[in-house]
C-alpha cells in the first residue's frame, strides 16, 4: 500500500499544492479583518515574526512527520512513537478541520454571491451606500445558507470524482493571475486619497495597542494562514518525493503566503480610509470594501467577476486540503469507503455551516461566551486548536523523533548545512513551544 502512494511529480507541483492550501480566504479575507480588529501595524509585525520564528519550523516538523511515515497524522504519530497517547492531537486536528470547513464555506459562499452579482451587473449598478445595505441584507438573510451548501457540494463533488488533481492544475495556472490582479488592485489603492493613512495604519506599528488579544490573534492568524497545526501540511508531505527540499519548500510557502496577505492589506486599508469605513468592522470588512474598490476601476464588473472567480478557486484548493483530514480519519477509523467518508464529512460541515451562515442574521443572538457560532468556530479553531496542535507537533518532533530521521528528512537527497539543522531543532524544542505557551498564558491572564 505504502509503495503505491501517489507522489507529486515536480518540484513546482509541491510548492503549488502547499501554496494552494495556504493561500485562500485566510490571506484575502481573514488577514485584513484581523489586522483591522487588532489595530494595524504592530499586529502585522508580530504576525510576520510568528510566521518565520514559529510557522516555518512547525511546517518543517509536519513535513518531516508526513514524508518519513508516508501517512496521515494518526499513522504518523503511531509510526514514529507507537504510543496511543499522542492520538488526541490527531483528534484535535480533525475537530479543527471540520470547524474551519464550516465557517470557511460561509465566506466562500459570499464570494459566490459576489461573483454572480458581478457577472449580472447587480454589484456595479448600486451606489456606495446601497451596496453596504445590500450586503448587510444578504448576510442577515437565508441566501448565504444556500451558497454555503452549494460550495460544500462542489467541494464534495471534486473530492468524490477524484478530479482534485484537475482543479489543482487549473488553480496552479490561475493563481499567478490572481497575484497579478492583486498587484493591479494595489496600485489602484495606492492612488486613493486615503492611501497614506491606510499604509500608516498597516505598516506603522503602535505598540501601545499590543495586548494578549493581539498576540493570540497574530498567532492564530499565522497558523490559520499556513494551514498549520491540524495535519494538512503533514498529509501533503506524505506525497512529497524524497528529493523535495523540505526547508526550502517551507520557506517559499510561508513567504508567498505572507506576500499575498500583505498585498491584501495594501489593497484594503487605503480604501478603508478613503471611504470612511471602520477598520475594526470584523468579518464583513473586506466584502463591504471590495465593491467600492472595483467601482473606481474602468471595467469594474469585469475585474470583480474575475477576482471573485479566482478567490472562489483559491478557497476550493484550501477546503479540499482541509477536507482530506476528516475523510482520511473516517476511512481509517471507521473503515468507511472513501465515498461514504466524503459524504459524511460534507454532511457534518453542511449542518454546522448552516448554523454559521445564519449567525449573522436569524441566529445572531445564539452566543457562547459572547461569540456567535461563526465567531466561536473561528476563534476556537484558529486561536486554540491550531496553535495547540502546532505546539504538540513541534514538541513531538523536537524531543521524541530520532535525530537521524530529522537529519535524513531535512537533508533529502541533497545536503543541509549543520547550523540550519541546529536552528530548526532549537526552534522546535524551545522557541516554538515556549512562544506558543507564553501567548496562551498571556491570553489566560496568567502573565
Ligand atoms: N490556509 C487557508 C487559508 O488561508 C485555510 C486553511 C486552514 C486551509 C487550515 C487548510 C487548513 O485560506
């Protein structure tokens, strides 16, 4: 069975697939909204710090576990240590993947609605004031439920028909187009009257705004954006060839992911200040601002149709990667066929996704700890489950996995400088676990 596992054919295929999982709504929707909520510049700086000090070593750890065992998260812990007590990290990853899939699909559904509105010209026909109202009305109604379910069904069909490879190939070709479009939008935003205020908000750190919430938010965003801490990168690495350079892939993935997030910030914040919006508006921020941005461009409807279509594709490559975790689990643990496992995973996400979709309207008052279902799923998965999973994975690889395995994996078929290996092991043993623990403790008010 192990010998028959598929492998990514090319180096570019490896990068494209891991970047495909990493780049998505996390960069374009969640990053600007979290940055806005947490006060701008200082959040960005801390976020980038976390990406490179904690994110890169933990991606390497997931890569090592995946490629050395050629297995999913459960199999990897079992093969490397054999003790059942590590299994709970796998369960946490599955819970996180299902919670994320549920609320992520709601936002992906919003992109579908915007795509339809762009193509039909509805979006362009409204003036600024009524656009905001229209989005509010849409969000608070029942229509998002429909798009959430449609999105999840498309996701399931792709997983079921095994055309995943096809989608990934299409998206590999189209993602550079998304990148180019983002750069064009950036230039457009930089020409807006609120550009300097927006850039100052994004890039000028104001450390008086840093509190435990900002730290936890930045850590959660780093894990969310890198698809890290739940076994996604681990599973993908199980398909890497022995020649794939792990450290380089981790660095390139993180760098590209961060670039896309920063580009999104440069697009959104000048517009936020130009149009007098509130940076801390939360999950709706980006969707309220984007149409204003398109409206300023010639052929606005064309740009917005293209953009939302590409965003939809980027979301799909991310949801495909997170669905794999639950599917592999249901197959292995309950002996379900892949088809049944996919349907079960999709069905659970449909039920939970419906609750999330309604939490902007009819279920707005259904709250736990003051958070709506949508916010709760987002908070628990990104700010708790993913960093905790990442912490355990880095402790596991740093302390319990044989150094020889680490060296062989990180070296691959090439060579690795001894100091790079040392730095990674040091980060995995001390820096990442201690950093995550400190952020958690400050979040709990202990320090
Ligand atoms: N990283 C993805 C994004 O930024 C979201 C994701 C999280 C994907 C967890 C897989 C696992 O959109």
